C-alpha cells in the first residue's frame, strides 16, 4: 500500500486529494493545525476511527513553521509521496500579513523539503505553485512565462517554486511544481470571490440577505474545478521524470461574467444586489490570468472539462442545497422561505 502525506489536508484541495488517494488504495497521512475549534469539516466524511483495522486516514498535529516536527513526522511516516498544499493562501490577506505569509507560504516549503532531506527518505514531492506567480505577465501564461508576482503571496510562491526546483537539481529529489490556475468548488473558502458570489446568490434568492460587497469586477481569471485539478497533481508524481506543469482550463472570464452566470442561475440581476467596497481592492492587482495547459495534456493526459461558467452554476446549486434546498433545479422553488416552512 502506497503512503502519502498531505500538508493542508483540511483545505479545499487537501480534502479532494485525500478522497482521490484513498479511492486509489493509499494510506493517507495529513498534517493539521491545532485550533481551538474543529477545523476538519472538509474531511469529516473520510474519517474512520484510527483504532479500526480498516482505517487508512491518519491525522497529525503540525505546522509549517515548526521544522523539527516536520522532520520527526517524515522520519516516522516514511511516505512515498508528499503533497505540500499548506499555505496562507489568500492574496488580499497577504498584504495584511506579509511576514506570516512569507514564513508559511514561502519558508514553509523549504522546511518541508529540508525535512525530507534530513529524514533521509526516498519520496516524491509535490509543491503547490500558483498562477499568481505570473502576476503582471500578460496571458496566455505557460511554464516558460516570466514570473512577475504582484503580492507578498505571489512572491512567497515564487520562492517556493525555485527552492523546489533547486532541491531537484541539487539533491536529485523527485520534486515537482504544479503551477495551478484558480480552481474552485463547493468546498472553496467563503472569502474567495467565486464562493463569496455563489453563496450570496443562494442566500439572496432564499431571502436570507439582500446584498454583497465586492471589489474589482474587471479582473480576469481562468477558473477550473478543484476535483479535476487534484487528479493532475497525482499524475505529476506518477510521471517517469520530475517536471513542472501548468494546470488550467485555457478560458478566462471576468469577475463580472462570473457574477452574471451565478445570479442568472437563480433568476436574479446582480446589479440589484452588488455593492462596491474598496477594502476588497488589492494595492497591486493581477489583471488577467489565462493558462495554457498543453504540456500537461500532452505529457500527463490531463485536461480540464469544467470551465468558469459551468463552475458558477455548479457552485450556486451546491450553495442552495447547503441552505436547505434538496437538489431540484432552483426554478422549481418559487420562494425558498415558503418552501422551507412547508
Ligand atoms: P486553502 O483551502 O486555503 O487551504 C490551505 C490549507 O493550508 C489549510 O488546510 C490550512 O489549514 C493549511 N495551513 C495554512 N497555514 C498552515 C501552516 N502554517 N501550517 C500547516 N498548515 C497550514 O487552500 P487551497 O485552495 O486548498 O489551496 C491549496 C494550495 O494550493 C495552497 O498552497 C494554495 O496557495 C495553492 N493554490 C491554490 C489555488 C486555488 O485556486 N485554490 C491555485 C494555485 C495554488 P487550516 O484549515 O487549519 O486553515
Ligand atoms: N477575495 C475577493 N473578495 N476577491 C475579490 C473581491 C472580493 O470581495 N471582489 C473582487 N475580487 C477580485 C480580486 O481582486 C481578484 O482579482 C479576483 O477577484 C480573484 O480573487 P480571489 O478569489 O481572492 O483569488 P485570487 O485570484 O486572488 O487567488 C486565488 O487564486 C490563486 C491562483 O491564481 C487563490 O486561491 C490563491 O491561493 C491562488 O494561488
């Protein structure tokens, strides 16, 4: 049985990846942070009491800021594959907490790489790199595009990208960078723009609220479906030789387009509900990210099938369901409040 260690297992991607690896028969180990409240909601459905004989998911307390703990965990677990997904992953927040972002999203990666080296284990290493590294470089962006990060988050990811490449060259480690464009899902954190929009569309439709405050609506993003992207991560680690790959859909739409799609899904006009708050602007913005994933298609046979608009519909439907709606098309329900009361 293959063993994998996932950092960031409680996040959006970590939960989908854990699901995928368990379905492939792996023993999965996850690093989780100690918190005063439960932070494992996204993986609750996968959890089996570790005392049970058939348990294949094991969680360990740890933090990317604690290098010694990472060494001892890696020495003990001996994973065949390590997926380093943990990070302070919010771009806007990285302007508020630049030092913390540098410590986890940047230096955290070299702590993981160094822990693999010091533990003296043979393992394949995946680094969650980001299209945010391209920043101001115009689209379409691929593996050869110049990095020009526009945030402390983007700069920290560039550092992680290069140390991953360096450990591959310096120590012959099977270490790869997955340069992933934005990918979303019903499990997306509620403060990223897609989820903020789909959640608001559902709640406004249900009469639970009436407006949502947003920032820049002109930004273009290449939004794909997270469940498909974790398959690409896994394929990178099954390749014969280590290499870096872009994963993207190849189609970019604006935040405004995403709003259109999400609100029309529930028969609403977003202009009636969206308000502008400059708090959500970034000191420097990334205007347009549209990826060219042809290398991943050729070498890994990976291709995205869900684009940004389909994703908006899928996420709105899930958010409707989350507030009590049980899977019928929204137009079957004239007013969710009366439906819920019935
Ligand atoms: P996410 O939902 O924000 O999850 C981040 C994960 O990292 C959570 O499990 C979080 O734990 C954990 N974490 C944060 N700081 C940590 C620390 N100091 N030590 C240990 N764990 C820590 O992010 P995601 O969307 O799944 O993304 C996964 C990775 O891919 C991230 O590195 C992100 O930067 C990168 N990425 C994401 C996208 C995207 O569009 N989603 C695109 C490109 C790259 P808690 O649950 O306790 O907070
Ligand atoms: N979060 C947020 N909240 N973004 C907003 C809002 C708002 O109220 N209003 C407009 N936006 C705009 C942002 O300015 C940005 O241009 C765009 O919506 C997308 O913002 P996010 O959803 O926060 O994602 P991101 O593109 O900054 O970063 C995500 O994708 C990266 C890959 O390109 C994150 O998942 C990063 O971790 C990831 O690396």
